[in-house]
């Protein structure tokens, strides 16, 4: 076979195999045996390798290439907003009434199942998959194209015609229950921690750095939304029908409904039938079908006005409560966890359920030995919501909450206004120390490659680390060859050890974390009540760790989104000598302790402070805040006599309006603000 013949054969095999994949994974109608498919695939792989010729949509190269070191951030052309939720048919009738008041156009609805997975955006150019991006924060997400390509139902090259040159399909990446159970069984046999639910497993799989591992997870991808500059047809329902012909896995769980009666019929049908599905669904999404009406209705700051999610009532099952354990969280909070007789619920076997806190236990009067009602409605783990008192055996003792930490023995405390008991021994209680380090290395914090929860617990148990700063003292020689016995029966020996490549990756990942921006360093410290958003605001306001440490309570309270709890937590954290010692060590090894200076578009607002309230026409709420900072202005969270401007949008809070007027602070509208920042 000469080169030209080989290329022609590669083109033909690629086209045939992609069509067979579509028939099998999307249409569920295979037209070729598994054996014949495998033979064609082997022929393609051999020709591609021999002639070094590959097409961009080659089915043989869905899994390939080097593992991804860092996922690139991609800004969504249109934000991936959340949907408003409803929980009753009366609320749906209100939704319908609102829409009919806002438009005089004729319209109908589409109803689709709400899939409980991880949202994804597939971007196509010229009929070829260009990028696959996670939802992220709705504005930007991670480029996970190499991992999405491992999902056989995702088309790399589209069939047919009629689609725009550039467009986007959005959907959900799922892990079917059957694949989830197989995955957890394998993890259990390997001594690894189990995934809590299919949604977490799907989301975690997309962030794996090795596509070959992702391919083994058997993920599925359902597509349900189309976005482009122009629409080939006039309705959402027609678009999805066309998208299926183009090669997309558009699920069949969809109906076109002319009114609310038909919407309710769809909901009732699937509220019963959903238990027979091999994937998780927690409701129905109702959308206005006509694009012209969608455009007329538009969006609020958080969600489209033309769509709503109806949530099914959480699934429930009965089981017997065998015992109650107490877990110590990263912040010291004590969580009671129920051990149950195994029961099937929402497609998975449930053995443990949350009891949340002492107040919940008392209100339900839960006792060991009771028959309890377990509910699963999207939580990390199921929860106990009731007790069948008619089945309570005689003589069951009333349950009493523990008084001392189950890990370190410290007397538990409970703050006024808080439901949870917690262990105050933050710096010597093993689960809190380990939890803090695990948080420190997590992806949204220091993102240290090669480390995870299991390795942190391992290194801690070996005495290699006692706090986050100790990570930067680890050496290759300490890690290479480190062994651990994962046997859980006390008899069988199952030794694992850190190999050369793994040791090298850990040390390299620790070194690279020194480049993580200051805001993420601040978040990584795990200061109570300081999440990602607050850490970003603190970094912007203070500029450096040293300056943040010098701030008093009043100065902290003036920072946007910082309230009394956060201010008190920061002051308390910086008063602890062990925290300061750890900070000094981190600073010495080169961790970023200063924020990068943002590039200003202008200085028209230099020295001016703003409070932002309401909804705006030309900016999102975050967008207008970014514009203030980009022109030298400063954001504060509360109005005081020192505030220069209150930037008021639609539906401004009446309390802020009254306070601004009382203090004589200038109130400006969006148009006046835009005039202020004009060059």
C-alpha cells in the first residue's frame, strides 16, 4: 500500500468508525459486532503509526498524548448561569404567569430531565471540536478537551451540515450508576477512598491530568443547549433534533409542551420513572421553546428569565441505625455520622448518613437501633430525616452527644448562635492538622501536583509533616521508596511504595506552588470564614500579608464582603504565634506574600471609594466592580461618611439608600458612573 492509498484508507476507516461510535453510543443501535469494530480500529491504528498520518477526529486518538500539567482557564463567551429552582407546581404556575405578563408573543415549553452531573461547554469550529470547558465560576472554566475526547459519545467531527461555523453545545458529564459502582468497587479493593456520589466522581474525573485514566471511568455526556451568534432554526426543540443528526448525544428524555398541564404530566411521569434510569436526575428543566421569546425575556444577574428547574422531592428509604460515629472536620466541627444497614437509594448502596448536629438528633429523637428514614437529594452523603417510632424496640436509650473530641480528647465547645460543637485544639488535633494541610494543597489553593488526601495522611502518620510549611522541607530522598501497608485485615500484607517518578512529581509540584498568587495563598491558609471570594477581596485591599497583619478591626470591616465574623477570625488567627511562625517559614521559602499590581485602564477614580448596590444594564455586578478597580477606585462593603459614591442600580437595597441619604453620600446611576470613567 502506497502513501496515497494509506491516506485514503485512513480517511475511510476514520469516517466508518466514528459513524459506528455514533450508532452505538448515541443511537444505541449498533450496526457492527464488537469484534469487527475492534479489527477496524486495529487496522486504523496500524496505518496511522506506519504512515505517521492522523486526522483530527481519529477515533484511535481519543486517548493519547502526554498528561496535562495545568488546565488552562477559558472565559465563557456567554456566562454559564444557574437556573432558578422551584419545588411546587404552584411556583411553576407563578413562573408561567410572569412570562405571559412579559411577552405578547405565542410560545410553548420544552421539558427535559435535569441531569445531576458536571456542566460542560463544547465549542466547535468548522464542525471540529475546538475546546471543552468546565462551568468553573460561570464566567471562566478549565479547558478539559483532552479528557472530554475520551468520552465516546462526544463527537470530535460533526456529521451532516446546517450548523454554524462556530457554536457551542452545553450539557452535563455524568457517571452512570453502573460505572460508578464498578469504580468504587475497584477503589475499595485498592484501599483508596470511595467517591461519595456519581456527581463528585464525574466532576473529579474531568480534573484528572491523565486522559488514559479518565477513559477508564466510562463517563457519559448528555447535551441539552445550543448557543451561537445566529440560530439555524427558531426553536430550542428543533435545534436539539438537528444536533442529534450532527452527532451529539441529545438524550430522549425531552418533550414539547403547549401549556402547564402538559408540563405537569411530564413531571409526574418522570417523578415515578426516574428510579429506573442508570444515571442521577433530580428534577425537570422547563424552558420557553421559542428563541425570540427567550431573547425578549433575557436574564437576571443570576439566571435566565425564560427557564426554571423543578426539583423532585428527595428520594427516601428505610434502614436500621447500627451506630453513630463522630468525625472531626478541618475547622474542628464535630459531625455525627450514622452507620446503617446497607440499603439501596437513588441507584447506590447507602451505608452511612449524616446526622448534622446535636440539635437535629434531639429534634428527631434518633436512637441507636431505630428504624430511620434516609433521604438523598443531592447531598454529599445522604441524611437521616425521620424515625419510625412504631418500629422502635423497647428499651432503646436516649442518645447523648459526646463531650470530648474523639481524636484528641479536648473538651468540646459550642459558640452562641452556632449549631455545631467543635474541638478548639486546632493546632494539636490530628484531623484538623491533616485537614488543614489537605486544604492547603487543594486545587483552588496551592494546587500541588502529585499530592492528595491519601498522601497527606500518609506523610503525617509517618511524621514527615506537621503543618503546611513542612511540605517545603520534604526531599526526594525522603519520599522515594517510602512504603505503606494498606492491609485492613491485620494478616494480608499489601505494600505500596512511592516510585521514582511519583517522588519527582511531588517535589516538582511543591516547588511550582511557590508561584501561586497571593490571594490563593491566603485562601490556602484555611482561616475560618475566609473562602475564595473573601481571600481575593482581602488580597486586593491589603496588597500584602504584612499589611493585612497590621490591619485593625475597623480597617478589616471596611473591606468589601468582610463582616464581624471574618474580621474576628482574621485577628484571632494572626494573634497565634504558631501561625505567624508558619507564615515566616512560608515566606522564607519563596511563597507569594504580595498581590500583583493590577494594570489600570485609567486613574479617573483614584482615591475614590464606592459601595455598589442593585442590578445594572451594561455590566454584571462583578463587571462593574472590576471597572471601578480598573480605573483606580476602591470598593468598600458598607456606607460611611467617608464613602465617596454609592453606585445604584435597579432594585437597590432600601436600607443602603436610606443610609446614603442620611449621611449625605452622593448616589450615582450607571450612566453617571460611565461618564466618570470616560477618558
